[in-house]
């Protein structure tokens, strides 16, 4: 953009349409913005002012300076994902780090300083400084197999901006339960002189764990005098 005052032409070079000149008095101009400026997109501008006379053989001079765009808190923290998913082995001690959530902020300075928080949850907490999620209780998968809750991040700008993200924690199984028989005592009766291989009865046990931790096999512990009896290891 250029302006002419008397025999002098004043112009700005290569401003990208963001700045213009405003004549305030004879030989004096102010540089004004012509469009909104976004520091996160362009943090500074190099502006060159050219002044030249209007005669046929023009003589000019230039002056360049930098305009630095200062930050305002116009960006909320961003977790960069729709959900965090972690797993925790049951019976892990209190204070175990389950996982870490991280957020970033496009602003700068205190406007980009982030602290983390979690909605009221007596089982899980989050470190406000580093986003580490820690267990506040020893988890029992047979009682609680999964937890889903919200974790937030807020910046320290004025006013503060914040974002939230869901977190899912699945409790994985540990072999912490012995098999249990369906009856406290089994009593079977058998006639004398039955053929070898006759089924005397069946026992049944179950295990509240899961996967291979819940697979049960059977054997006779004691009392099997002279190995008179055998048990199917798979079905009891």
C-alpha cells in the first residue's frame, strides 16, 4: 500500500495485505492492521517502508522493522486423540502408574502451561504436572473389570481454557483365585464287583479367574489305596 504526501510517496512492501498506512499529519503515518493476525500461524512480520520523491528521477530510502505478534490465550489444550486406553494388572500396588496422558497448547508462556485433573474418582488419580495416571486402590478384576472416566487439561492463561478426554482402563487377570468345587463334599456309592472303567461319579470345580488362569484339571490327591480309582483330568 502507498500514500502520497506532497512530492513524497510512502509505501509498504510485501505485507501480504495485513498492514496499511494511515496519514495522521503532514509527513507522519501510522501503520495499521488490515486483517486479523494469528500468532500461531505467523509469529512476526518483517515490514519495509519505502519513501521516494515524485520527481522523474526518483530518489528513495527504505526502513525495515519487525512486528512481533504477542500471544493471547485463544487456544485450548489438545490431547490429540479421542480416547486413551490403558491396562492394569489386578493386585498391582497402590501408586502404580497405569499410563500417561499428554496434551499440548499452541499458545506460549503461561498460556501454554498445562495442568491435568481427573473428575472425582476414588480409584484413580492423575499427576497435575506430568499426566501420569496412578492407582489409588489395589484392583480386583473379579470385582471391577474396567473403568472409564474423564481426564482434563487446563492452561494457566486468563481466562483459563480446558479440554477433556475419556480414559478407559481394563483390569487384566492375575491367577489369584484357587478352583472351587461345586459341593463341599461328594459321596458316591458303587456296587461290588463292577467292571473296570465303570463311572463312579463326577466332581465339578470352577475358577473365577479368566483365560488359562480359569482352566481346571483334576487329579486324585490322597486316599486312593492301591490305585483302585482314576479320574478324568479334563472333566472330573
